[in-house]
């Protein structure tokens, strides 16, 4: 029973210590977000106007980068395993040949904006 009480005291102390660490960490994050939000970078990207913060954008950028890095690596592996040739030479003649009309190398984006090769 005494050993269980000691274990309970240790767990309680650990929980209180982690709560204190969490509050200290959160206050530092809040200070960082406030500092960056008021800086030239924060004003340029309109973090406050868009109801965002530096750390949220940092997490989003990191997630996007890691996702794209994964996709590039895996997509190359999938194309290699498919057995079909995939070279740049297969893709470029249509849009790089000067005798091809530019209208053949145009498309529309999801919102309807005309896209063309320059």
C-alpha cells in the first residue's frame, strides 16, 4: 500500500510538472506568434487579417513540403516499376516545336483561368 501511494505521488508530481512545462511552452509560442504577426513578415502575409499565426503556417508548410517530397520519391518509384519509358523527350516535342500552334499548348485551370506556355 505504501509503495502504491509513493507511485501515485510520483505520477501526480509528474502531471503537475508537465502542466507547468506546457504552460511555459505555450506562452513562448504565443509570444513568438505575436512578434512575427507584428513584424514586416507578418504584415506582408497578413497573418492577423487572415486569422492565422506563424506557427500554424510553419506546420502547414512543413506538412506540405514533406508530403511533396514523399510524392516525388514514390511517384518516381511507381513510374519506374511500371516498365514503361518516361523521358522528357516524349513530352516536349508538341509544345516546343515552333510549327505547332500555341493554342494546342493551352489549358484552363480549375477556376477557369487560361493557362499557356510562354
